[in-house]
C-alpha cells in the first residue's frame, strides 16, 4: 500500500481526491486536464482544476506539493481500522490504473505532435548554431568597414569642404547664366510659340530680378524681360480674342495671362464673353434644326447634339472658370451662375420646343431615352453650378413632359373607347342594312372589353418606362411618389374609368339630344360593360397599377369601392334608359294604332290586329337581346291558367274575373261605381320603378311602360261595340304571350284588365264578345 501511494510519478498528483464512486467520471476528466497544465508548467492551483486546500503545506494531502507518503501511511494506520485501510488501498489502485490509462491515451493522441515538436526543436538548434557563426562574421566585417570609413573621412575632410564651396559657386553661376540668357530665351520661346515655357522662365526669374533691380546689370535684364513679356502678353491676348481655338486653349491663354500679372477682373469678363459666343453658336445650330425647312432630327439625336455641344461646352467653361478665377470669391461664382442660368434657360426652351413635337407620338421609349440622356448630361453642370439651378430646371422639364404624356395617354384611352363605341354602332347597323345576321352582343361586349383592357395595359407599359431603374431620373421624389399615385393611378386610370362612365351616361340624355340617336343595343352593352367593371375589372386594373407602380406617396387616392359604386350607378342609369327607350318604341306603335283607328265605326273583329303581333314580336326580340348579356332573374310562381284567361269587360282583377267572367245585358250595373271599386282594390303600379340587373326586371319595365301607354291612349278614345270587342281580342292576345316575360303575371293581368275596363267605360253599347270566340280568334291569329 505504501508502494502504491508513492508509485505515481509527476503526472499522478494533479486532480487526485478519494471521493465517492459517483464522482469518478468528472474526477478523471479534471485529472487529465490538470496533467496538461502540469506539463506546461502552470500553477498548482490551476493544475488541480479546483480551489487550493486550506493548508498547502499539509504532508498528508495527496494533491499537495509537500505530500509525504510515510506520514500519510502513518496517519492512515493510526486513524483507520483495517476494513477502511483495505478500502483505501482498493480505491488508490483504481485511481492509479485510471491515471495510467489517461496518460497512455494522452500520449497516443498527441504522439505526432510530440514527434513534430521534437524535430522542430532539433532543427532550431542546428539553425541557431549556423546563425551564430554568421552573426559573428558579420560583426567582424562591420568593424573592418567602420575602421576604413573613419580613415577615409579623416583623409577627405579638407577636400570635402572645398568641393561643397565649389558646388555652391557652380550653382550660383548657373543661376546667373540663366538670368543673363533669360531675354534671349524668352525671345526664342515667343518666336516658336512656346508661350507656356516663356511664362515659366519669367516666373522663375521674377523674384530675383525684383530683389536685385538696384544693380545696373540686373536692371537691364529686367527691362529687357519686361519688354518681351509685354509682347508675349499682347500675343496671348490677340490669340485669346480671335476665338478660333477651343475652350481648353483659351483657358490656357487666360492662365498664362494671369501668371504674367494681367488684371483678373478684365480677363474674367473677356473669358465669359468669348464663351458666350461659342455657346450661342451651339444654340443657333440647335434652333436651326427646329426650323420648318429642314426635317427635324429625332428627339434622341437632338438631345445628343445638345448634350455633346452646348452642355459639354458649358461644363468646360464652368470647370475652366472655377480653376482660373477661384480667387474671385463669391462675386465671381455669382457671375458664372448668372451666365449659366441665362444660356441654360435658352437651351431648355429649345429642348422643350423639340419635346413638344413628340407629344403627339405614340412611342414612349424613344422619348424616355432622350429625356434620360438630357437629364444625365445636365448632372455635371448641375453639380458644378449648383447656384444656377440647372439640375432642378432639367428635372422640372422631365416632370412636365411626364405629366403631358400622362394626359396624352388619357386622351388616347378616351379616343380608343369612343372608337370601340363607333365600331359597335357600325356592327349593329350593318346587319340591318345588309339584311343578314351580325355578331352577337356577347361577342361585341367581349371585343370592347378586351380592346379597352389591352389599351389600358399598353398605356401602363408606356408610362412605366418613366420609372425604370436604369433611367437616371426615376429615383427623383416625383417619380417615386406623385407620378405613381396622382399621375398614373388617379390621373390616368381613375380618370379614364370616370371618363368612360361619364361618356356612357351621356347616352342617357333626353331623346331630343344625343340619346335619341343611340341604338338601344348599345345602351344595353354599355350597361353590361359598366357592371362588369364594377364586379371585377376595376379591382383588377387598380391592382395591376399598384403592382407595377409601387406607390410611396402618402397622398389620398380614390378607393376601389368608390369607383365600383360609380360604375354600378352608370350601369343602372344605362339599363333604366334602355328600358325607357324600348318602352317608348313599343308605346309609339301602340299609341299610333289607337289614335289612327275609328273605333266607333269599326267592323266586327275577326283577327288580332297586326300591331299587337308586332308588339309581341318586338318584346320577344328584346327578351332574346337582353338574355345575351343578363341572367334570367327571379319570377313569382305562375298560375296554371295564365295562358287561358279571357278578359271580360268589367273585370279588374283575377278575383273579379272568376266571379264575373262576362258582361250580359240582363245584369245591368253602374259602370262608374264598378270602376271606382276596381281602383280601390287594385294595387298601385309604379311604372318607372328601379330596374334590376336581370332580364325579367328589364322586360317587366318595358311591358309596364307599353301597357300603361295603351291604357292612357284608350282613355282618350270613344269605342263602339265592335271597337270594344277588338280591344278585348287584342288584350287577350297580349295576355297570352306577355305574361311569360314579367316577374309577376298579375301585373300584366291588372294592366290589361284596366285597358278593357276603360274601353268599356267609354263605349255607349258595351256588349263584350264571348270568351270562347275570343279564344278562337286569338288562337287563329
């Protein structure tokens, strides 16, 4: 047991503590970690991986640095019984084996690292030996070099001082030689046109000549140089005033004149005057292209010429001015800004004239490219001349053109809509003229809707070019906000939808005006078109617009519900007007048939009058026409005898018809009293009630207007016996066919009852026809 206690080597001390078996795994990990710390020479406290004990000098502490095996064993023998000694031995053996296993695992895992570290250390020892030898040789050589350098410096000390003095004298002589040769050099440079070199020579010698001008020799040189310099300045001014050279050459002349000491204010004025002449020539060239005689170039070519000519020249002038006359300060900057503002305004006027010629065109791509280049070209002068406001003016022109294009596309959409209406009119009129069947209303409606939608999409695609990412002005606040919301959505799309509704409502004018010449089928088609817009198209178009133009403006816009309500109201008005127009057509036939007949002397009826057949035929045609665009609608339950009911003279309702089926002379009755009773028990009929969007409601409204007109015309006539019987036959014929078109058959029965009753009231000899005879005549007719 003592050997076991003393057995562990240097790696066995860290982390050992005879704790219980339940802490064995964490204890082993702590010991392995502590062995690495011991290997790398860390502190004992760190190597143990836990806080140090209360007495670091305790010789019985297995983990302490002063552990004594003998003392530890003596303590165990004194304090522990035999059983505890055996348990301590077993636990210590187990810990020793665990430490050996951990050490082997550590060595195996780091074997390659240990080998590599050993090789590296061995190689470093060899390299350091060679390096020490080389450093020794280098130190020896440096000592020899230092010795030789000291001896050479001592030998050449006197000569070095003399050489320095001679070099100074030589430099002075060269300067004197340059001064004495300066007049001839200046003359030669002037003759050769090397003005820049001459000015540089003059600049190098000016300060020396000014300093030593009290010496006669230097005074003479200075006088000669001043004469030559004056001649040089005169030639530079002449060259500058000729103006044949470009802006860089003239800027060079001004720069040389400023270097020669010419007044800057005068040169500034002359520089701007010459620049004005060149830029005005560019403007005249652009204006000539807008004249009536030569064909104007396309807008892209025009903006390219203006950008490369005028705008490029203005940039050169501004850059040269700011470089040459920077010393002028705020006054000079304001002078340049006024210069650029004036000429820029003239250039903008020419550009707007040329852009105005494109407003009638349909191609936006070329116009947007031209505006993009125009805006890009003006970035540079806008940055150089911020006070002139050229960039802001260019952006305003682009925004104004964009607004005008929106207006142009709105007019185009309106014209396209009117063109579709014209095509519909022609398609509706052509079959009647040619006597053949034309395209159906459903097909015409589909053509109109698809045509309008395609024009809207084309207009959106055209104006979307203004917001394309590659366009330089698309990131401006106007095109990111107001253009999208107020321009495209409100001005173009919402404006067109409202214009379309207004145009459609204009067909609802009184018959003496525009509405009288409107085909009823067109009214029906427009009402269905507006209803389709209310149900789906408006929402689709506005969603498409919002997706293409990501609106970042917070200004209020028209809600979809508001537009849908306007479209539905337009559809309702159109359908109501259609009912009135068709009711008026049938009413005119009925009115003429009543007013043009002599009802007192008419013959006994043998047939249904032709006008009644025409009324049924026209009503059937209207039913088919409306059914092409609208759904059937809801009808009330029909009675089984709707087509077999025969009208009596005094029946005012179905109930009266059942109890008084015919009039006989043996049963006289006060007709006025019966009429008043009839009115009391009859339901009030609203002839012009609101029309719903279905076929039954439309036909009901038309039939109500027609029968009400027939009733009022009958009230204005006097009838004989056979006239009354003819009215009875006609009404029975109408009842046979018209009840199937209306929502409530009682409505037809009630109105026709009133017609027959009214005719009987206005008949001196009211003898009705037998119901069986009436039925025979109507079936034969």
